[in-house]
C-alpha cells in the first residue's frame, strides 16, 4: 500500500494534529513565562517563605515524570477542586505550562543573578524604588541573558506534548496512531510523524535563534569590554 495517497486523504486530520500540538506548546510556553518569571524574582528578591514555597514547587514539578503529572491533574487534582469539566487539551496545556514554569523559573533566576548586584545598588542610589530598578534595569538585561536557555524549553515541551495523548488530547501522535489503526502501516506513518516533529523542532528553534540575534546587544554577555 502506497503511503502518499493515505497521507493525502488524512492530511486535514494531520494538520489539525499539528495545530493542536503547536497550541499545546505555545500555551505552555506562555504559562511558563507568566509563572516562571515571578517565581524567579521571588527566589532572588523575596523573603524566605516565598523562596521556600517556590523551592517546593520547583522540586515537585521537576521531580515527577510528565505522564504522572498528567494523570494526577486529569484524574485527581482538577476533579477534586471542581475543574473536572476542563477539556483534555486545556489540562494538557496547563500541566505542560506548570511543569515548564518550574524549569523556566530556574533559567530566569540564573539570568537575574548574573546581572551584577552593583547595578541594583546604583539604581537605588539614583532614587529608584526596588520595583522600578528590577523593572527598568535588571529585567531588560536578564531577559536577554535568559533567552538562549529559555529557547531550549521549546523542544522540551514539544517532545513532552506527545505524552498528552494518554489523557485523550487529539494531537499529532494521537492522529498518527489512528491512521496506523485504520491502515495498518505502522512504520511509514510513524516515520512521517517523526519527520513532522523534527520539522517543528527545527523551525521553532530557527525562529527563536533569530529572535536571540535581533534582541542581542553587541558585546553584552560575551565578556567583551
């Protein structure tokens, strides 16, 4: 059986699977930033209770496999707090985002700490509040420093997104599994899926590396003087 006619017939479903996968990844990346950056600031500038809470959060979400987290939230945590009506896609995106936030918080924390403490002192001596100094002096530099490391979260979340099929998210792996069930062409179909993941991975990293170059300041962070 020729694989090309099968792919043409199933192309609308494959494209919907690609869209769903990208939706999971982009939503998780966005949620990771929204949660990870405040947690990083809390770890660097917060009081010890804040640092302790963030530390427990990071320990929990980095210490469990993504599949275990998906099952915990899908079958346990969300139904227990009255959110059992959420779709599998939403649960998958949220869990990926919560886990991504744990990793991203450490990327942002390292970037913030790499900005010299003298810059905070200088900003405060000019009359800036701590909040203004962080917002106007520290974060613009730290985000540029963090971008290369943060870019690596894209392929990590992309590969993790395939596990979301276990709770019923209709993403790329789910679609290709259905094609295999219907056509019994196991290896060719999964090779196509692998190729699509590679293209998505390469394309996303290409875009992010281009973004790094656009926001980079010549000599900044390279040790040049």
